[in-house]
C-alpha cells in the first residue's frame, strides 16, 4: 500500500514539473496548463512554479560557487596543512597546561591529607637498580619448605592457606596432595 502511495506522489510531482516546464517555455499559459493538467486552483500552479524556480536558482548558485574556486596549488595546500597543525599544537598545549594544573592540585591534596592524617601517602620512587642478590633469599621460600613464603617487611601479612579434607588425604593449595599427617605424596 505504501509503495502505491509513493508511486502516486512521484507521478503527481512529475506531472507538476512538466506543467511548470511548459509554462516557463511559453507553450501554455497558467489557465491553459490548469485545464490540461486538471489543476483546480491558480495558487497551486504558482506555488509549483516558484518551487521549481527556487530549486533551479539553488542549483545554479552551487555550480557557480564551485566554478569560482580555482584549484588549490601545492603551496596553498601546505599552508592550510601548516595552519591545521598550528591549531593542533595550540590545543595540545592547552591540554598539557590543564594536565599540569591537575597534577599540582592532586599533589596539594595529598600533601594536606598527609599533614592531617600523619601518614605517608605519596609513593616512594623506585630504586634505579634492582635489589642486591643478598636480599633475594630472604624473600624466597627456604629449601624443603614448599609454598612457604617469607613476607617482606612493611607489607600486609600473608594469607594463611586453607585446608580441605578429601577422603583420607589433605589438599593444601600450592602444596600438592599429602597423606593425613605424612610427607608430600608424589605421583598417584
């Protein structure tokens, strides 16, 4: 049904445009075109004539504007590109300035919080060289103590492993299967 409506609308528009063309080329007067195309009022014809005239004016103005613009030269293109880049640089400079102000604000917030709470909130800088090898064994598990880690000082306490019973064997996370109270079982 909608398709039929669109076809009728297109047919009506085509009929009105043909009528306007005949009037503008002088083949018919408004009255004779009204009787030929079965239009009831003179205002309908004048509206269509004005509508087609405005469309043609817009089309010719667009064509004239494109014809007036000479093709840009390579130098003009480079200048336009440089102007665009200059605008981007200015925008990035503004963003950098805002980011620097934001960093300054957060540093002041941290400083005030440290003073009021008496805590050290700010992160200490990382050492430039890795920890000496003499400190590494203190962090690693001792031989024969599978899964037992020494907690570095200043950190939160290590969580205690949970023990789950399964039949006659005890399963400890990270330790493998063990007999109840015996040494670790290897294999099945």
